[in-house]
C-alpha cells in the first residue's frame, strides 16, 4: 500500500509590512518536484500585475521540477480581499494529488477552504459553513488509505485502496461545534468541489444547545484528527458542548462498496458516509488555557490520541509545555516540561506524545 508523502512541510512567516499577513508552505513530492505556496498581498509578492487589485490577498503557487522547469500562478479563486492564513499541505502518492488547506478571514466571518492540484490544474472549494455568520478555527487534515472492494459486472470482488481526504475543525455559529469533512480522492468522477460536510456531534446523535459555562476556549477550539493504525481508519477528538463531554471517536468507511454498475446498490450509494463510534469519553478538560478567538494559528495547543484511545492535551504556557491525560473517568494532574536551550519545544512535544502512546 502506497502512503501519502509529506516530505517537506515548513511554515514561514515572511517579513512584510505590519498591515499584511504572509505565510509560506513547501512540499517535495517523490518525482523531485518542489511545490511552494505563499499567501500575502499581491503587491508584496510582486504579483500586482496579475491580481484584480494590488491590495488583494492571493495564494501564489510555484513548482520547480527536477529538470529545472518552473511553473507559477495565482491559485484560481484565491484573488480577493480575504486574508489567507493557516496554510497546510499534503500529497497523496496514489492519486498524485496535491492538497492545500487554508482559512479565509473576512471582517465578520471565516471559512476553511481546500485547493486540489491534479494533472496540472487547480480546483478549490469552501467547506460550507452553517447557516448565518460563522467563524472557522484550527482545521486539521489527514489523507488516509483503506482497503475496500466493489463487485464488477460478473459479481467478482475487486479490491482497491481508497484514498480519502478528511478534515476536522471548530466552527462558531449559532451553535459551536466540531465539524468533519471528507473527500474521496481516488474515484474516476473525482470532483474536489463535492466535499461531504458533517457536524461531529450530529453523527453521534447528540446535537443540540450548547453551554460554555466555565469551559476555557483551549478545551474546545482545537479538535484533533489522526490515523488509527494501518487499516485506513481515523481517530478524532473533540469537546461536545451539548453533552459536556470530551469524546474520542473512530471514523471509517464501509469496506464493501457494492456494485457501481447497479443503480439500486445501497452499498455504492452509501460508500462516502462515515461510520463513527465513540471509543472513549470523559469530562471536558477545564484546566486548559483561555485563549482569544483570534489567537494566531501557531498557538501551541493540541491533542494527541495514544494507546487505548486515551487523549493527551498539551499547551505552551509560561515558558513550559504543559499536559494532561484522560485516565479513566478524569484527567491527570497538569504536569509540565520547562522549555529552555537544552529542551526545545519540539523535543518536549515528542516526549509528551511518546508518553501518551505507551500502554
């Protein structure tokens, strides 16, 4: 099974005037092509002649092939007044698809957007917000690979590997909640504009009114997503403000995809619907920090899920990496690792995540 390659993923804040915002992401694919994505104002990136307005915010894509060929362009649909931030990139070797994710900020709302590069052409799509003004926070994406089978015209099983892009993020709207989106990358009629978007609590049948009483924003603004072993399943962790519980859920898709040529095949029609089950739950982690809703995208708050589906929350505070782990029915006491010249943040984080992986 070939797996997604994320060989280079470095984010750089560029030195531009204080009134502008710029980020850069770079990713190297196995054929030796280096893709660089940069966000910023057209005038600051030297693209004022290509944009609708020099003051517009754009996403510039530059690819450098191993033979020296360079291609550059403004990603279609990114030329607007909205600030583009939180760039993330991923690459699926199986389908030769480059995926870019970012958040677009307007004065009163924000939206997660997905750009897909395949066969030299970009297509991008917004993850539709709920009704009314909404804000999107801290998206994470994962490309996973799951063995599946369908029936051919002779009713013989044909096994393939499904490439799936999955995204999780927090959305503040009429109801604050974690949301989940998915897109099959390997299908012949692939259309990156057709993402399936769900409310994670609703997938568990627990949607409804929510309460923020006594809950710091660090406990709910950062849902997390990661792979679950080699079978292609996913693990998501989020705070359900309706049930007032932290939940760890396992997400997968049906192995049996039915018969594509049979227009009545229920399995084929339902092949994109996620199968979601709760693996662990506990009280919401109220010891995590209170953060402003407009906290920068590199705010060091996150969650890792380890052995036994136990989540570990971590955050940077007062020069130390603090962490707590859900053990049974409650969270462990908050512990910390001091960050200094001998203990970098990356080293401390690796130690915390490694601790959480052990049984």
